[in-house]
C-alpha cells in the first residue's frame, strides 16, 4: 500500500484535533494517524508493534490485510482467503439457498477451489492510497455562496477529483469528509468484483442465540465465515469468470493459537459506518422525538409483513431472510439507542454542554466573531428540516419496494444521462453504471412479489396519513384517479393494475429499460415507470432540500467542532464515516448494574447451557457429538477451564466494524469483532468507558469448529498458525 503524505489544512484547528496524546480507549482513528495512538500506554498490556508495523506509507503494514466488504474482512492467506463474520456473509449464503437446499440452515464448505460458489452482490475494496484534498475542495468555496450553491460547489470539486483519480487506473475513488467538512481525504481503492464462498458454518453456530442474544452479553455465537477474492489472470478487477485467479494480497494475518487473557492488548482495524459524537442537541432531540420512534414503528410493521408473507411459504422465508435479519438488528439498535439516551440523560447533557460552550464563546471577542452564530445556525437548520420531515420520510419509504426502487432508479438515470457526466448527481455518472447493472441483475434473487405488493401497500398507506402541508400531491392524485369508493379500494385497484402490467419485475425488461431515453421509457406506459414520472418533481424537491441542508451543515458543523476543540483544548478524532479506522483496547469485562459483574470470556459450557432444542438455541449434532466423546481440545484454555467462545474488549466500535480483526500485540489475529454490548449502543453519540464494550468470537472457537469438529483440513492447511 503506497500512500501520499496526508498534509494538514487548517493547521491550527487540525493540530488541536490530532494532538499526540489520546485518553484511554476512546476514538476510531484514521489509519494514517496510527502514530497518534497511545502506544506506551498499552506496552504493559502486550503491545509489541510500532506504528509502521500497523500502517506504513511505504507498504507492508497490517492495514493492508483489512478490506471493506460492506462491513469488514481480513485476508488470512496469500491465496485471497478472507475471514469475516457469519452475519456479514449472511446475504451471500442466503442468495445461494433455497427451501430445498437451505445452506443458511446447513452451512456450506468448498474443499476445492472448483467447489466455491459466487457471493452474489459482494465485492472487496482494498485501499491503495490516501491523499488530503481539503485545499482543492475548500478553495472552490466563497463566503458569499448560498447554502445550496455551496453544496453544489463541494459536490463538483469532489466529482472532478474522483474523475482524475479513476482516469487511467483499475481503481475506484471516494472522498470522505472529516470533522464535519474541515478536512477531506481521497481514498483510492482497488475493487475486487469476484468474491466466492469458501465456508459458512450452519446457522446453529453462526447465528446461535439469534435476535434474542443480539447485542447481549453473555454471548455464545460462532459468528465467522470464509470467502475468497478473485481477479483476472492479469491481476485486474474482473467480474465472475472461470479463468479468474485468487487475489494475492501484499499482507495477510497470521492466526494466534495461544491464550488470550483478561487485560491483554487488543487492536481492531475496520470500517466503522457512522458515529455522531459531536452532534448538536437539536439532532438528539429529533432522534428522540421523531426519527427513532418513527423508525421503530416502521420496522415492526415491515417485520409483520415479512412474517405474514413467509408464514406458509418456505421459499419466501428464505428469500426474505436477509431483510428480516437486517430489520430485526436495526429495530433492537433503535430501541437500545432510546434506552441509552434516557439512561445517560444524553439530551440534557448536550443542552448543558452547549450552554457552557456558549458562555465560553461569549467570553472573548475573537471567539464571538468566529463561533458566535454557530449554535443559532444549527437550531435554524434543524427547524427547517422539521418542516418537511414526515413527507421526506414517506417519500423515502416507497423505496422499501424493490419494484419502486428499480423504477425510480431507471427513470432518474434516464434524466441524468441527458446531462454532461460531470454535472450529473453522484451515483448517476458513467463510473456508476457497472455497479447499477450488477444490482439490477442481482436484485432478482430475493424478489418476492407478494412482499413487494404488501410493503408498497403499506408505504402508500403511510403517505395518506401525512399532515396537511406535507402531503405528497402526486401520490394523492394517483390514488384518487383509481376506481373505487374510498382510498382503500382505490389503492387496491391501483396495486392490482400496477403489478399486472409492469415489466420491472423481469431482469431482461429492466436491463433494456436502463438503456432507454426518457421518451422511450415514458412511451412504455409501464405503471411503475409512470409512478416514477409522476413523483419525480416532488422527489427532486426532496433532493434539493437535502442539498441545501447539507450546504448549511458544511458551514456550521466544522465551526461547532472547532469551537469544542478550542474550549476543551483536548484531542478530538473524526466521527466514523465508513473509512478505515484503528482502535486500541484490552480484554475486559464490565458491570452494567448494581451487583452485576460480567467476566470477559464465555465458554462452550455456556453454549450447552443455553440449548433448548428450538431455534435459535440448537446445538448442531456434530458439535454435540464431539463433546459427548469427552475429547480433549487443542484450543482448551486452562485458566477458563473451557474452550473460549466469545470475548469482551474495551475497543471503540460501531456498525461497519463487523468482521473487524481483533489483533494481539504481536500482530496476530485473535478474534473477529461482531457486536457491541446493549448498554453501549448509545456510544455512537457519547462514549462511556465504563460500559462500552465490543463482542468478538475468540479465534480459538473458530479453529475448534473448523479443525476439530468438522475436520476442514484444506481450510486449516491454508491458514498460518502461530
């Protein structure tokens, strides 16, 4: 991995943010700032690595072994073998399953390369370089710009930078915003498009405990899977093809077989999705009062639809399994967020913090000049957002139907294609067409028409509950124009006609539509394309509102973070945004309540103790038989008196870190992070060192399953054990 030097712009502020010292385990630090982490603090816990062992601009650091898979994965062999979580690979194995051949339930193993099957829709992104492009973007702005214009200027600058980066190389580029827009980093990545499934354990191991245990401790889940990355014979990115060869990473992780103990060093490298630790109180207020309650209601309703559609249709149950898992995870997350906000009194803390910040700003004329308007400006921004929030959510909810999502996407592409490429919205440029075509093909795998009909009925029904002033006029007119004596009958008639006469549910038809002009599309008289046409203006108005608010945020968020940095005089790190981050921690339990103390390991004994014989607590026969024989395991931990299953660490993580390697002080893989504890869900907004823990599968349990229980010799022989 070769990286350009990250040159700091806005030097005074960034220097404050990225000062050398870091307190405790808090912080998801960009990989290029690894030398700012507290190495000396963790030496006594077993850290033997130097910063360049982890990330080296000249190449060779551990970061090169870590890839973005939507979440996170790691290379563990020179032949492109990737280890990640079972729930990260869930969609891949689900798409290869049927009611008759249920690989989700039974698991899958390819003992030879020829037996490996495609991970449909999956790709792996390998970072090639990073570059600070802040000056190029901020130089395109002026103080006189209105908010919408400001957003467009930033967007255009980013598109130009991305176009240059992708001009002559087999790479994809993205620009990530840091510190609310004080800094912009260009990531150049190699996209590996051919990913195949090597081993996924049965659900009774990979999902043991299911949604009941999700986010909870103690945990006993074997949340791991193995994939393999393939490239063209010349090493280029290539779609699935028989002649492709395994990708050869520059670095892969060796696997530790020795003991891991309470207090041991633990590092994670991964791609955390999003945190908002510098969020203003108005955002927290919106989440508490509207966004999370609304999302919880939505999730519960859609889960009911999935259950109804799947009840007597085993094939539909398999097709909708990924969606069901994802929604259940999101539902528990939102509920946990609200509980955490209340328990930690987060909103009041934010309000009090802002009052103190305001007093600090008022204490000096120079601070008043720089930051005096920031809190009032943020209040105004969230007030504007609230004016249309119900309408905006209702428009977004229409996309829960793949039929609608396909039609909207195809229609907008036909509109955007009429513009010069550089003027199109991001996501609708020529560079995006390959990915869109892949999606238009792959979406068919999980399409269930009855679900499509019922979820669209539900989403359209919600539009009819919108308050005056936020009505979606185009939807109201569509329903009103259908025959029937009331809204319910009219909606039913429209749905019947739409699904009877559309072609968007057929891959060949929608692929042909994707290449059509706007006139050709509208001439089809397809009811879903017509829905896209009629709602287009109101959907574009929503986009314009979002862009204006984004422009406001690009002015205000950097000032808020800079004001906090000046006030606290302490070290700040950028919020998570899907880019590579590193965090140091240790193996450690926690106490969530009075007289409740959780140790940091669970063992196989707990797997047996939880067994009920009913999903999700079924111990696979092979696993039970091995232990019934009383055989001694090579992965037995004498201190624990058991085979370790899951482990707690103090690492700071969030969604997207799933699959992140847990690495010991020697640079060896000791676990795979797959969750955070329930008590720390709200840490996305406020880090609490006493309660924040990450949950990982101990690598010794992984080895026990693949080596001793199932005897997967070919897979074991490919790993480097130390």
